[in-house]
C-alpha cells in the first residue's frame, strides 16, 4: 500500500517533468490528454462561470456542463445546448427559439474536445510554470498575435480549471472558470436527448451549412 501511495505522489511530478521536456509539442499533448480523460471517464460534470470585458448581453454567465463521451448538455439561465452525438440544439429562452445545427456551429466552445480542437492548430503553447501540481499553459495565437490564452489544468484530475484571454497589455478580456468538477456519475441518457414536447411554444429553426 505504501508503494502505491508513493507512486501516486510521484506520478504528477514525473508527468510534469515529461511535459516540460518540449513545451510546444507537450502543451498540445497535455490538452489532448485532458480531452481523452474526459472521454474515458464514465460521465463528467462541470459547474462554470464565464465573464467578459467586451460589451455583450450574455456575459457574465454561470451554468453547468454535463458530458457523456461525445454528447454534452450545457445548462444556463439564458441559453441551453444539447448535443446528442448527431445534432446540436441551441435553446434561446429569451427569444423562445431552438436552433438545430451541427456540432461545429456551437455557441459555447469549452468542452475538453472543443478546447483541444481550438488550440491544436495556429497556436504556440508553452508550459510556463507549476504551482501546487497545476499545469500553467500559455497559448499564443499565430494569427491574432495580440491575444494570449492562459490555461490552468488540474494535474490530479486532468481537468481544465480556468482559461483567461488577455491582450498584449496583459489585461483580461474574458475568463472561463471551473467552479467544481465531478466524474463517474452515471448520468441518465435522457439528459442528452432533445425533447420537443418540453418547448411547445418555441420556434424550431434548422440551420445546416
């Protein structure tokens, strides 16, 4: 038992050293490991908060994210999103509208898979430091050079804790924060299915391109 306990304590430090051997490639690899971890657990739950300095009626927004493999359900007061593995349903409560699209047209982009796909191209990613076994990544956009993304990952849970978008003056433009995270919850499949009967007064709009 003592050897297993020592291994669990040593493993995060070993992985951190391994990732730091090559900051750019292993920064991308780390994000891929976060994505794979989310895909491999039974089910996952995030409670989150998003803020923005840009003028926007939606932010700040708080909500909950549920993940079952490829499927996900985002629950906020203003907008909900359900991806059933085939179609994405964006439910806008204020307008009483439901927009049906493909997964690529999502309004929110912060599931682990979406984050990995966003950063895997056109970014330079470096692991800049380690604090309390958290990985701190700096991602610089090669196209929008005035934007820098600061990503903090919980090394024990392999889960994203926060993402800050900063300008070249180091001012935070917007921020995504995970308030809590749970996994292996055995969530019901019905949570990831769209039921039109729950929104009889809503207008259904299909927008596939």
